[in-house]
DNA sequence: CTTGCAGGTTCCAAATAATGAAACCAAGTT
DNA sequence: AACTTGGTTTCATTATTTGGAACCTGCAAG
C-alpha cells in the first residue's frame, strides 16, 4: 500500500507536503513539518518555498508559519461546482432535509476517506467551506460504509488498508473482517446504518448513490440522536433516504449521458 | 510581468495547467487545453496524467474530459478555515447583514483578483451555491478597489498589470491612471464606492480590513440596487461598514498577536 | 478499401532541474 | 565563550524532465 505521492515525481512529492501541512489543521513551523515529512531539510525547504510562491501555501512572516493558501479556495470552487455531486443533489437534499427535519449529509469517497461535499443542518443556514471539504473515517460512518459496500474488490482492499479501525465507541467495527461482513449485509439490504459507531448518541442511516453501471458515486445520510429517535423510527427512514439517493443517481445519469448509446 | 508559473520549476508549470483547467469552468478535453497551454503535446499529456493521478484533476473516462478534482475541496477546507478571514469575520458579517438587511461580501486579494471568501444574502432562502471561492475583477468592484488602495506600490503595480480594464458599464474605470486617482481618493476617505462600475443598477460601498501595521488583509462590502437605494442612503452606510471592517481587523490582530510585543 | 486526419499516447537521447550532504548563519541558552 | 535550535544557502552529482518525432487509434471522406 503506497499512496499517490511516491509514484509521480517531484510534483507528487511536493503535493504530499501540501497535504501534510493541511493535515495539521493549524499553521505550522518548518521544524514541525520536518520530522514527519521524511525529507531532507533542504528538499523540504525548497518544496515549501515553491508552494508558498505558488500561493498554495501562505507563509506568515510574523509567526514563521505555513498554512494552506487561498489559491486552493479558488480552485476548490471550480472543483465543487464541476466534479462533486453537490450541484446535482442540491434540490433533493433540500427537500429531504425539509421533510424529515433532520441533518442530511452528502459525501463522496476520497482516497479511502469520507469527504463531505454538502450538508443541510436541521435549521441553520449553510456556509460552503465550513462544512464541505470536511473529511471523516469511512469504516465507522453511515455514508462511508454505504460507499465501501459498492466498491470493486481491488479498490475496496486498498481502501480497507487505509482505515485506522480505531474504536471510537464500543460499537465501532474494529477489524477488516467485521467490516467486510457488514458491507455484505449493506449491499444486500440497500442501505447502511451507523449505530453509534462513530460517536455515542449519534445514529444515522445512509444510502449509496450508484451510477447506471453500478459504479459508486457517493452517498447521503440522515443523522439522528438516539435520545430523540428510536431505532424503529430510524429504520423507517430507509425508504425516503434510498429514494432520495436514487433520484440523485438519476439526475447524475441524465446529466452525464444526455444521449443514449445504442 | 510574469505570473507564478514561470519562476518555479516543474511544479509551477504543472499547477499552471491545473489553473487552466479550472479556468474553463467546465470539463475539458485534451485538445481544448493544448492550444492555450503553450506546452508541447507530450508535456501537457504528462502533466495531466500526474494531476489526475494525484486527484487534483478528475478524468471522466466516458467523456474523455478533465475537471478539477475532489482533493482540492479537501485542501480548501483547511485553507478556508485557517488562512481566510472568514472564521474571524463571521460574527461581524452576520450582524452587519442582519442590521442592514443587505447583501454583504467578505473578500481577499488573490493574485490581483478579488476572491470572495464569504457572503451573507439579504433574506432569500439562501442561494446556497458555493459563494466562497468565486473570483471577480478588482478594478471595478468595491472590495477590489478598497484593497488595491492599500497595497504597497510594488504589489500594486503588479496587480494593475493584471487588470483587464474591460468596460463592463459606462461608469467603469478603464485606465490605470483613472484607477490610481480613484485609489488615492479611497485611501483618503477610508471607504470605496462601486457606482455601477461592474453591473448596471448595482452599487456598493466597501471598507478595507487593515492589520495594525497597515497591511491589507481583506475587505467587506454592502451591495445595494440603485432602484431601491439612493446614493445618499448608500453613503450613509459608510459608518457601519468601516466600523465593521475595523472590528474584523481588531479580531484578526487579537488572534494573530495574542501577546504584546514591547 | 485506402487515404487522410484529428485526437491521443509512447519513445528516448539530450538538456535540465532536482537532490541532499554539508557548511553556514542568526538567535537564543547554558 | 561554547553550544543548541531553527532556518537558509551552496554546489557537484544524479535523476528527472523535456519535447520532437514516431506511432497508434478510430473515423470520415474519397
């Protein structure tokens, strides 16, 4: 199992450093990056220089720290609008959140992790990057498992390799075997449950968004608290959620293949 | 005047291609990129391969097109949360939009262009389409001019070089000289006006967000329609807007320099 | 069918850019 | 004054990038 970085040349290694800096989640100093980067001092230094000059990183003169730069925000705007399911799923999400009155998530797979691309909070209005772009684990979330369940074997193996299997709660699945068993079940019944596997008191139900050819495109979920919603009530949402997912899939299909191939 | 691309090596050139693809605003084919990239076929091909493999671009097998990839969304989340003013300005923006009942923008400079990092819509059922990350021209918008006005001369010259000076409306400033004169005025009175310079019927008033040392951090603006708001009414907003900007500046200062330097 | 061609992909020797050990510098610390 | 920590620069060696050209596709017109 090796990620993206090693295969491509200088560009890959440089972008790996970008990921690293972004991963800290706060501005970092050179010396903090050095040990985890696994690169010679001079090389790391040069990479940071380039990234900074390219505005992919911002260097704070006063504090001597690096943080992800604004160019990324501009680029992400394009990415979100063009490559994510968000624009297509927008209406369905609005409607689902409205009728159920619950928090709804739209997610896609990113390199074995869950990438949330859109969200509807029960009430509050939404802000773009505060929620889109967030990442989470795949093995212990509803959307994550829903997507993993429909991955072809080779990609699934790669994804499983990348899971930490950290036991967030007593219910968390902590082994590849347990996860695979669960995925089979999910595949069979058509939806996934997160039964307080990520956070105690939080449960959710998720459905995969599949292309016509069966490729997994993303997933949506409805989140509830165990305090307010019984398990039966949660299971009752299976219908609405899977139907919403199917509608998004249909929209995606229509958009991407406007004409029929004979 | 040369951009970022030329100076740095392979990484810079590759990222320039990324910008190019993102710039199309829609999925593009190899052949569409080739002529505008100014690179040999083989080189461009390799760059696209690398970017795709790195998930910075997504390649659509069926349509044979490239589009910005999801990795950017993940990275942008970090960038937005750490490097933009948005998290700091949030409360002030909420309050300003609330009390004035008008559309409010928060912007930063990105390579000579205006990058909107946050927005509050007047009332509407939230035009939720990712406002953050949008870019606009600097020479004919309130926020743009407010920021240009406080740029040091060398960076200003570079920024002016990058303006198109396209006459969007009869009021648009169309020459560096006219712009520089306006900037002097803005610097002096402390706020900027966009008097239908970008779009007919739309006017706005903007104030710069300056660090303690006078460095420009960003700008905020309140947008109005000439139909609903008279010029006098617009000018009356100067106070609230500049005060809001000052509050954001203070927050930024407090955040970045928690301790006092003697 | 065969010729031409536009859109992509692969090769490979030459040119160039990346590499990283080591030296160096600047501010503290002891 | 000697040492340490954190950051920056140098430079000969090495590996990577480069891009012209050849080469594959279809596919469409002759």
